[in-house]
C-alpha cells in the first residue's frame, strides 16, 4: 500500500498547483491522509470526492470542516495501527503533543502536522511522521509531503521536497 501524507495546506487562494499535486498523488498512491489545517472547504471537498481519503481537522479549520472530520482517529492498515491527529495543544513541542494524544492507544505509527516542519523519527518504538506542508512552508526551505509504503510487514517513509 502506497500512501501520500499531507498536512497544513492552509488553502486561501491560488490553489491550482496544490490541486494538481493532489490529482497526481491520487493517481500515484492508494490513499491520501491529511493531518489537518485545510482552511478551505473547497480542498476538503476535493479530497472527500475520493474513496481513499482519510483526514482530521486542525486548529485553523472552521466549523464547516470540523463538522465533517474528527480531531483524532486510529486507522488499521496492513496490520499496523496508525494514529492521526493535527498535533496542536499545550505541550512544549508538537511531537510530544501528538505522541501524548495516543499514549494509551498502542499505535505503531503517529501522523501529525501543525508545526509545518517535516519530520520522520521514532519515539519509544513508534514511528512519528510530520509531512510538513505542500503549500505553506513557513520557515522551511522547501514545500514537502511524505510517501509511506507498507508492504509485506515492511515500512518505508520518505520525505518529498519541492
């Protein structure tokens, strides 16, 4: 299974490049996961059109988006439990906030966003993935997303920069 992971798209206007990226990702992957802060209900509608989309809302998403998504979910994919949240909260770091949200859930992978900082690390044997942002890089040099591949109990997570 090949999964594209996005977060923090913060779509406001001029979204053609992002929509083209998403169209390409749906052609090249089995699923798209979005870890919140769409900001645009148009983007969410585009993602929901596809059966292979999963997402949560982020702290910048308005009620119309929050009404359609959960703040936190757990997926079972290819034998792995994957926690998905945006990562906002009161902890000193986004990584710790995301980790703490699933502390009692025994997940194998946690996908989160919020910081706009792409990251793939392990914390206490849990794979922690933050895709950064494909459209709102803030202080980062490049836009980014992640491709996660799970096949035959093997996991590959790769940051994609552009």
